[in-house]
C-alpha cells in the first residue's frame, strides 16, 4: 500500500471521474499549481497507483448487448493447470474480467457478446473447449443497475 496525501487522493478522485483533464484543469480542481500537481500524477503513475488512462465505452452503443456472468468449475486434473486456464482466458476479447474464486467454483468471468447467439458461439467454440472445464454456469444479466470504475478513495 502506498501512502497518499490529501492532494493525491483528490487527484485520484478527479481522474477517476474524468481522465481527460489537462494538468492545469486538474491542478485547479485539487487546489494546487500545475507543477506540483504534475509531479504527484507522475509519481502515482510511476508507482503503479494509476495503471493506465482509458475511455469507458458504452457496450450497448457498440452492439454488445449480451452481458453474461459465468461460473467455471474445473475438474481435479484441470485444477492442476489453473495457470494454463488463466492464460487462455486472457486471450479471449469477450472476457472483460476473470477472478479466481474460493468455494464451489474456481473462476468467475464477465463476458460481453453481440447477443445470446454470439455468446452461445463463444461458449461452445471457446470456453467449453478449454482443458479441465468440468462445469459452466452462465447467468445472463437482464439490466444494469450500477457500473463504475471509480474506487472509493
């Protein structure tokens, strides 16, 4: 964990809200002049607190209407190859998030696809073909109540 001062916390809150701010705009919002603000942002980037700056795209507006949460359980042999499974999952652009879980399932995956037919193709053509997959439970999201990338800093 990295110690953050009040300005760095403000900087992170502002950048999580709008990463397109110029240094001058950001400095004004957090109450610093541009140079000290830039130095703080640079430090946060060098230390990996700010991993990258991205545009958040509305998935439905680009035609990705199916949002599916997938629980994957591997067989005993498959569990010995968790790294291999993880490496393969990273290659699939449909997979937005993948977590190793404790409990009855091994992985929780968040997938987007054009529609349910496209998800079906992903499921049968890619996911179910991975070595060691014993069970897959797909849960289709009907609507989205909240989605954020902003951490409560």
